[in-house]
């Protein structure tokens, strides 16, 4: 773990990471960093829908906690970093659903390279989809097994990606609040070649997301 002090990243040492759920269903989950030896927490980040995590390299995740401290977490493997981001993204989506917020929640896992895709572009993608319950509530604890279960849909591969025409600028502006259908297409805006992004789209008509 590194902490940003006056623009410089200073090493703090090893840390544990845990997801803590609130006592009330509507309370956002918290991401807690703690000292491994005595389990004493030293950083808390509320996983509200607006919580932001930055990934500049696959094994590094940067965040600002509730106290305004900037942290960079280094993981031994990219899969470990992706697991953290998956749990955090689902927690943010659960907070949005509890608040009646129909915003699409996104999180970059790998930044990609080259120019960012823009409204009106035709892009090639690989995607995997899961169905999430309307009353999604992440489990507290570590960042182990994926909470997603089995996928319900998938398309595209390296040899033959799925072609997706992104909405034009005017249509894309309101797409983030679109509750169903293929709202994930607008969530591709800003991605780069080789990038990976989690997208949680709220279900329509009271259904699952």
C-alpha cells in the first residue's frame, strides 16, 4: 500500500482489505484497509454510487477514502485487483439501487491503450453478462470468490469481436439513466483498445439488473 503525501507516493507496507456491510440495508458498504497484525483499520471508503477507483496499471488500484487520503493498492496479480474492483462495483450498484438511482455504474479494470472511443464510433467488443437480483447485497468479508455466479450471455472473441455502434452524441447524453435494454453500449464510451470495464445496468420494470 502507498499513500500520497504532498504529491509523492510513500510506501506504507502490507495491508488487509475487507468489505464491510452497513447495519441498515440502505447504508452503503465500506471498503476498509487494516493492519494485518492487529486488524486495526486505518482507512475507510464508503462505496456510494459515486465512489471512484482509478486503474493506471492492471495491478494497481488508486482511491480516495472518506478522510480525503489518497491510496494506491498494489496486488500480486491482476486477478486480485479485478476481484476487489468487482466487489466494489457491485457494492456501488447496490447502493444506487437502494437509493432508487437508475444510473448505470461502471468501473475500469484495465485501462487499455490508444484513443478513447467516442459517440457514434463502431467498435468491436467481447462481453459477458450476468443477471443480478434486484435486492443485490454484497457479502461482507474478503475479496475471494466472485459473487456473480454463472453468466447468462456472452458474445465476441479475439478473432471475431461483436460489432457495436455507439449512440450518437445526442442519444448518448441521456443513456446513463436508461434502465434496461442495451444501455451498456453507452457505457463503452471512453474505453480504449484492450481495456476491460465492469458495467452494472439496472433492470427495467422492477426486474433484475
